[in-house]
């Protein structure tokens, strides 16, 4: 076993003893966001006493390169369509893959549900999908995908949201 692996295992063991919930907060405890948080706040009490703005800044600063494009964020959220085909058969009814983060998917779906009932470009996009004959939940799913791409663009550019038409 290499020295690096041995050190990582020791740190992981200590982290499990001091802060057992930590592993559930991050999908990868050796990722840049996790390591930045641990380097600034050594104890769980320090993280608990930190302001949300400080935590938000640390996590945003260190996770902006996690997804290479908006499609990978959509896939991480699990709102990308599944492809069902076999031989020459190709299904016309695709569903959400639901393979990613269920918490993120749920949050995006709730945000999209709010957007469709207010006068916004997302509402116009929702009405367009409904006029195409899509079911309400399918249209809200399309809005949540659109919302995810907008969130990605905001995170990547660092600029505030400016409403534009999607239709």
C-alpha cells in the first residue's frame, strides 16, 4: 500500500470518528469542495457556527468546474431522458432517467413548479409545451431541465439572471 493511500485511510478514519455525518454531505470526500471546507473548518462545531454566506462562497468557489457543460449537470440531476431502443425498435415515450441526485431533482422540480405559475419566460415555455399536448408533469419536467441549464449558465458566468424568452 502506498504512503498516500495509507494517509488517506488514516484521515478517513479520524474523520469518521470526529464527524460521522460528513461522508453523507459530500459525494466525494476528497473533492475540491470538501477539502476546501475541511482546510478552513477543522471541527464540526466550526462548520456549524459558520455563516451560510461563508459556506456558500467556499462551496461555489471550489465546485464551479465540476460539470463540463449543462448536459452533465442535467444528467447529475437525473432529469435527462432515457433512450430505449433495441435493434430497429426505438421507443417514442422516453422518461426521466432519475439516475442522479434525488435531492437536486426534487428541488429543481419544485422550483420549476413555482416558475410555471408566474409570469416569466419559464411560464411561456411551460405553456408552449402544454400547447404541444404534453401532460402537466412532462411540461414541468421540461421546465426543470431548462431551469437547470439557466442555473448552470449563471454559475459558469457569475452574472446575475436576466430573463430572456425561451420560446
